[in-house]
């Protein structure tokens, strides 16, 4: 402890050490996120786990022609929240997507405000039903109109063909969500 007669007034060294430790913690968390398939905050799949879920659906498509889709949900207002608020909101989104999804679907968190659902046994004609169900469930779970005023959906659906790789689905669904108008799902088809 400090000497009461000579108090410490320069804490810049201590602040620099704290900054270094924060950077080290962020690096370690990124490393863990890269190798683990699960998002630490929500228990949902992370990007790595989501890509693996897409690979499984893609393999099943190639084996049995079981159709699938990849939906990305972007909730822009979550990006403006503190990390603690974003983690708390992500928990609500996780529960909502689990409630709105089916047992065969896989859900993931890609970043603070972007989520993905790998829709197994999915046909394009079900797109409006699934997005409507997801939107309604998210609005009830979050219950903050400021956050849920804009929810964007991007959906990529597998169709017959031979050009896509599993990794393409997530990228295309992300792009579809980013360019979607709020409330209107942006749907794209990929030839398999």
C-alpha cells in the first residue's frame, strides 16, 4: 500500500498496464472464439460453429437432396450498445431464436448484432412464414421498440445446380441481410 505522507499521484503506468491486460484478454478471447464453435456469451454457435452447421446441411443436401437455407438476422440498434448491454440482449435473442426455430435448425451469433440460423428441411416458399415468426418472437423477447424498430433478414436458399461451396452461404446471407430493407426479407438462391 502507499505511504500516506507521499500519496501516489501518477497512475499513468498503472493505466498502461491495465490497457495492456485488456488487450491481452481481447486477444485471448478472439483466439478462444476462433477455436471453439460456441459463442461464450450466449451458448449459440459462433461463426466457426455456424459454418460447420452449414457444411453439415450442405453434405446432407448432396447425399439426400434435403433442402436447406441460411438466414442472417441483423439488429442494427444492438451495435450501439455497450458490450454488457449487447451481451444481455444477445441472451434474449438467443432464447427468441431457439423459441422461434425448430429442433432441426442451428442458431449462431456472428457479432454483437448479427445472428444466423441454418434452416434444415427448408423450402423457399416458407421464407415469409419463418421471417415473420422470427420477427414477432424477437420483438416480444426484447420488448424495446427502439432496438426492434429495424430488423433485417437475409436468406439464402439452396437450389439445384453445382456452383456453391458451404462457405458461400454465410457470406451471401450476410450480404442479403445488409442490403435488405427492414421488415422485408432479402431472399437469394444459390445453385448447388
